[in-house]
C-alpha cells in the first residue's frame, strides 16, 4: 500500500517538540504526536536494533522497543539476556534458554526481525547460526561473509528458509562500496540481499540516496540513521538534523516499493538515547505524513 495512503494510528506517547533539521527542508515547530508504526497496513516493518541499547540486557531492550511502540527488534550476539536468565544472546544457547526467550517475546508481543551482525569463522558455526535462527523464528541473518563462503551460506539459507543480508562496515570491509557489494551478490538468488547501513556509507564517502538506487531490488534491511558530519568522525544524531538526507532516503524507499525491514540504529549515547529516538520517529512521521 503506498505510503500516501498510510493511516497513522495508536498514540505512543505525549507529543514531543520537533527539532528542526539543519541540512534538510525545515519544518515549523508544531508539536506532532508519535504513533505506533507497526499497526495497520504499513509498507515496511519498523524495527529497532538491540545494539542501540547495548548497555542494557536483551529483555530491557525489548521493554524499550515496546516503549517506542515497536513490535520488532533486531538481536545481536553477546548481549546479556536478562530476566533472570544467565548467559548471552548467541548460537550456543541451549534449548531451555531459547524457549524462555521465545516465551518472553510472545508475552510481550515482540518478534525478532533479524540477528546480526554475525559472521561465524567455521563452517560448523555457520550451520549452528542457521539452526539457532530457525529455532528462534528469525527470518533474516545479517552478516559479512567472505565471498568464498557465499555459496555455502546461500545453500544454508535455502535449507533453513532464512534470508541473508550482507552488511557494509566501512573500509577495509570488502562490502563498504555499494558497487562492489552489488557485484558480489549478483548471480545469486534473492535469498541473498543487502543490509544497507546508511551511516557507514556516509563514513565511507558514499551518498546514501544514490547508494540505495544502485542496490534497488536487493535491499532486505536498512540500519537507518542520520549522521552529524560526512566522514569517519560521523556520529548518530536525531533524524532530519544531519547530513544523511533522511527525507530523500525515505522517498527513495517509497519509490522502490521497499518491503523489507527499516531498523532504527542509534549508536550514540547508549545509556540514555530514548528521547533522541522518539524525536527521530517524530521526524519520520512528519515526512511520511506529508506524502
């Protein structure tokens, strides 16, 4: 369904004052209500990465996702589980702990949208990763596998019915350049796609809107963010206040009829970044509300 027909429903919290953007079209300072953005018929899933709340346990990250009105969260390896369950999120969790995590997620009405960034070093651990994802109901693995491992990884994806999204850390990652990324995945089925980290594109000197255009049709997920400056010193800031052209990226995703996962990743100030994330969501609603 086109975004212009999207119904914004379910008030999430009290209105927040909009922070005018510095590098995009400025909006007036009217207060805008935050709304739950996974309710109703939406064109893509909104998620938040648990890594955004890496100073907290996974269970606490789920609580924060719910506070944001979200029903999807992206897990990552190494996060303390919490909720009285000892251990960390990862492929070595036993069946009992996996079951307890799934029971908690069901109770809270939240799903694991993806898991990563995770890149096993051995073939055995690659299989364990897919077995873990299948057991946890995870439909997408985010990774940076070596090109020589792609045949095996895609075969595992077919076996377990799980998609793989290649993530782009900055150089020296071989996937930093969107052209190289596209060249690498061409020839594979759509089981293999892209997790576009738009912040890392900015750190690597690539325009995020143009990069999205190049990868049209292969984007399975975005690590969505705005950045303070161009280059390696970039830090996450409130959407619409930086150099990433958030409005342009959202418009490009709509043009592409993108139907994957748009994952909020706010790496700055992990101890206390909820207000900034809410302001970012507010800007998101202002943009799509004008379509």
